[in-house]
């Protein structure tokens, strides 16, 4: 076997990884982002007859097919990620105990990573957040605490929700005023000098939109956040929705003939829009967005489809979405949506093709899942959350958090064994 260049001859002896049918682009991104290496990765992009990748120390450039190439150049993308050997996964910064961590996901991820990522790269104002499925507004509150100088605790937010619920006799809203994941208990970020946070909130339920506008006015946040009478989807059109009580986190779009509308009256309509169309209408298509968070009760794949152009152009720094057993994630063959259901693997793969590296969100860690880090056990259908990014400082920060959490788990396990 020949090395791609003489400077890598020794490296070939040290590390030669068979990456047959691997997602080479994702592997390169992960290797480059791995903070503990603090070096760049020399990688040979080969034709179909040669299946080897060479990893080792270089400077800011690498040799590719005998030519000097910039560090971030990407190679061809291949499939069947499950064929990648363990050595390649470890070299790419994958977490060895990823599967046990993912098995414990409960749909209530920690948001600790947001503060670390916010500090990774200074951003020009405005710093824009698209909150798709805002519900009670805890996500937009957390963003504004992180990207403006206002400071409002989740407890104060919850207290006002409870007052609103009592005044309007909304029993369920009062009961779940803190959010299904105890969102009101999240701590404030450390003191910072970040400014310019702007929120565009999408909420399909009129009762929730009214609640959100009340909260924004009460806390004097209307200048920083706008609640749109819009739902996000893969098409720009009108949809029918059933009655949704204020604070209900299970609302979704319906068509007049679906099972829900046959059981209950679907008399309300809502305008749906693609994120691509929304950004064009707002004049933000070229400016870009910092963070898009999607929580649409199983309709996340459609929202992602509706922002493919924006993602392809890398106009979103961070995209976050929920996975579940509902809607277009359904694993049930009897579900009317099963024929159009999406898989986690294929979703992460096309995001990878667009240049995004994805991570599972756990309570106290993130877990790399793109490219060579993919495991077949990741194809789950329960409440869980994924965050993806393409900017190298952000990806590096997420890898660092993943490995710091891994070290904590290892130390904890060692302490248990030692007792």
C-alpha cells in the first residue's frame, strides 16, 4: 500500500484505517473538530478502488492526490455508516459509551451546551432565533437570557403563566405551568456581555399565541421577540387544526380527512410556511440565522424539509429538533403516516451532506452521532433531541463537551468499581 505523500509515510505505519463505504466528509469534519488533537488531519481522498484514510499530524494544509488542499475541503460522501470499524470511530472523536447514554434519553435534554456554544464564537447583531413550536415560551426566554442583557428566571415566567391560567380558568395550563420537563427550574446563564438577541416564535395554536404575547408584554420583551400566526412545514399553505387548550404541548397540523378530524371538530385554520419562504419574506435569506429549534410533535421532518435550501447554503449555525414515535417519525405500520415516515439515520445523513455534524442531547452531555459515529442502536423512536452545527468552533465545542462528559462518566464508574 502506498502513502499519499512522503510526509505521511511514517503515519501510515502508525494509523491506517479502513473506511470502506464510510461517510468520509463527516469523518473529516469530526477529526478536524476534535479539540484534543490540536492538529489538522491529513486525509487522502481516493477513488472507488482504494478504501483507505490516513490520519496524522500536519500543518494548515494537507496533501490530496498529490495536491495541497485546504483543511476544510470535503471528499465524496458514501453510505452504510454501520460498516465503519471501531478504530475509525475512535479516531473521529466518537464516544465509546454512546449506546448506553442514548438508551437513557428521556426527551428532557439539558441546555447546558447552549451557554458553552454561545461563548465559542462572537456574533454580529442581530443574533436570530427561530423557535418553531414555542408553546409556553421557555426556549425563547432561555435564548433571550443568553443573548440580551435582560435576566428573567424561569420561576418568574412560571408564576406569570399560573396567574394567566387562573384568570382564564385554564386548569391544565396551571397544572403544567413549569413545562413538561420542569423548564422553569433551569438556571440563568453566567453574567455576560452578549447583545442583539431577536426571536421569531412560530406557534400554530391561537390559545398559545395569546399566552405568549401576554408573557412578552408582561416582561417587556415585545421589542426582542415576535409571535407569528404561523406554523412551519414543508409547504406554504393553509392547514386545519382542532381546538387546542392553552399550554397543550401535543398540538399539530391536520388535514380535514385525517383520523383526528374525524373524531373531533377541526374548524380552525392556520397558515403554514416553509422556513425558506419565511426567511425570504423577512429579508433574512442571505443574512442567516443563529439557531433554529423545532418541537412540532412529530412534524419535525417536514419543517426540516422546508428549510433545505437554507441549510444547504449554511445560513443556519445551529439546528435543533425533537425525535419521537409520533407523526412522521412513526415506527407503526398501521399509522397512516408510516409510508412517509422518516428515519433518524437518513435525516442525519442528509444534514451531513449539507455540512452539519449532529449530536444527541442528553441531560448532562452531548453524544456525537454523525458519519462514523453512527450506531445502528441510534435508530430510536422515543422522545429525544438532536442538535446539529456546521461552524467549526461550535462543532469543536460540542465535541469537547461530549468528551468531558465521557471523562466524568468514566471517573464515576471507576469510583463505583473501587468501592
